[in-house]
């Protein structure tokens, strides 16, 4: 199915790129969504069945694939709203939707890849497609953001490639050639520790650009700010997941070697620094989209901390990643509505939002409580389990440090969100305020409801998929 899917996605993206008719554009986008879901359902029903020799839809791949397929539906819907309410130049619309299709297809293929080299190829493809989305508005600021993204991601993907080269050196010493994840896991204990350490450092560092972690987190900040809100929703959620996927796959291999504890320390340091950096910037930044971008850095830091802490933290890391993938897009979609009302992303220009868009204001209010992991948010459960794993692993000092940083983030985030909702903006002209239909916020309420449901009452099949995904890690 993956072969037919990739061919179909290529055809859809080509037709979207060549097409200039608005109605046909949206019909083609709808057709791709159907293809995406057909492929997702097929792969779910063919769990662990190898395809084309390089793709295996295992439990982790299926989790991320389902999340992607769910999020892409409102992403295309809000893209339709975006073009309906802003300049609609046929050529730019065509490039935008073609890039969206390529990005989603590349993410799907990367999730299902069973070979470290194939993963690298499709992750690189996400850089190219995301760049087209970032540059959509075609002005100096988006040009700067695009070049920053391409520059940092190019360096990062080069680091991953160097790490793979170090890994092949370790394999050659043992007379091995297979770079599939399963083969590497089986032979991991035989590989040279020196080359493995170098490979882990380069591969982990390289994928932090996509995952939004220290040290290469800067790639995503401008990208999420400059891209249209529907594209920013994808870049701030499912695209970050592919960075985690690349790290997790190699982490599984390392877990069967003598350097496992060393790798955990590296990841704990990166995770803690990510939360620290996010805290520092969220206390200062006044651009709401950049605030959301740094919030993503914070959450990815918590995910890596949970994974490296072991125990229940590994389950919590995957759960938190899924919940974040549903919660964060709601905020990006809603900021698209905020921008239509105020024509600004600055906290100073936004206020009294309840007066102009009640449904949207409720989304912002609920999303704030959910993203900051306050009950009944499902993210409260995942974060609590991460904290528990830190305590059980003996990292008490790190636990206290993270709790202090999260307290500052909650205060800073809340101060700005409540200012947007309740305090009257200075010098705002109410005469030509855009009226936002309440129906436009429906998808956001649905996503927020999923965060609550999956955290508080996760389906047995969902829990099984997560537990299977982490089953290769030492108990």
C-alpha cells in the first residue's frame, strides 16, 4: 500500500501544483485526505507487515500515522479558510497545497520507514516541503525565516548523515552491512562502543532540529512564526514528531548496548536545557506565535526527559507526544482567527477577545489550561507520570528544577493569554472588526476534547500500541 500511496501523493501534489482553479484545488485536496485515510486504515489492519523491503507499520508508526491523519483534516479545512479570507493568488495557492501534500506524504513514509537511511531521505524531504510553506507570503521576513530553516535543517541533516557513516564504520568492523532498524538492534551489542557514541551524538543532535530540542531548536521557531497558521500547526506538532521518531529509533538500538546509561544522561541534559530555554524566552517574547513555538520546545523537552528517565516515563513520553500533537494545533488554528480580528501577532495589540469572538476566546481559554497540563487536561496525566519517573529514577534535583521552570511558564503563558482575553487593547479600532463564525472553532473544540479523553480514559487499543512501541526498551 505504501508504494501506491506515495505514487498517489505524487500525482495529487503534481496536479495541485499545475492547477489554478479554486474548486478543483479543494477537490484534489479532499481526494488526498481520502487517500491518506485509506492508507492509514490499511496499515493499521496490516500491523508489522513489511512493504517494499524498507517499510514496516509497527506500533509507533501507526500511532504517529493516525495522529497525522487526524490533524491534517482540520489543517486543510483551516487552509481553505485562510485563502478565503486573505489574498488568494492561484499560483501561490497551488504551491501551498502541493507542499502540504508532499509534507504529509513525507511524514507518513518517514514514520513507517524501517531503514535508517530511508528515514533520513524522507526527513530531508520534509525540510524542502516545509520551506515552501514558510515562504508562502513571499516577503522579506518569510524569506529570512525560510533561509534560517533551510540552513539549520541542512546542517542538522548533515550531522545525521555523518552519524550514519560512523554507524556503518562500526558495522563494517563486524562484517555487517544491513542498516535496517531490526538488524541494527539484533547486532547492537557487538558494535564498537567508540563509533556508537559518535553515531549517537551526531544522530541525536541532527534530529533535534526537527524535534525542537536543544541544541538545534532554533530551526522551528521562525518557521512556526512565519508560516500561515494551518501550516504552522503541522510544523508545530506532527513535524516535531518525526524528529522524535528518528531519535527514538536509534535510542532503541543504543538501549541494547553498554552506552545506554550514557545516552540517557545526554538526553536528560538536552531535555532539561530545552525546558530552560523555553522558559527564558516565554518570559520575554511578546509575539504569540513565537510563544507557541517555544511552548513546543518545552513539551519536547519533557518528552525526552520522560523517555530517558525510564520506567513509566517511557509510556508517558509517547502519550504526551500524542496529546501535544492534538493540543498545539488548536492554538495555531485559533491564532489564525486572532490575526484576522487584530491584524497583529503582538500581545500588545490584542485584547478583549471575548467581545469579538466568543467561541474563539473559549478555545484560547480551554487550550491554555490543557497545554499547561492543568486538570482535566490529559497532559496533566502524562506530565505527572514523567515527574513520577524522574522521582523513581532518583533525579530529584532535576525534578525540582523542572517544576520550578514549569511554574514560570504557566505564569508567563497565563499572563499573556488572559491579557488577550479580558484586557481592552489600546488604540484598537472596533468599527471594522471581522466577525468570525463560531463553526470555524468546532474542529479546535474536538481536538481539545480528544486531549482530555485520551489522557483520562485512553482506549485499551491505544494503550496496547504505546506499550508495544516501547517494548524493545529494557524493562
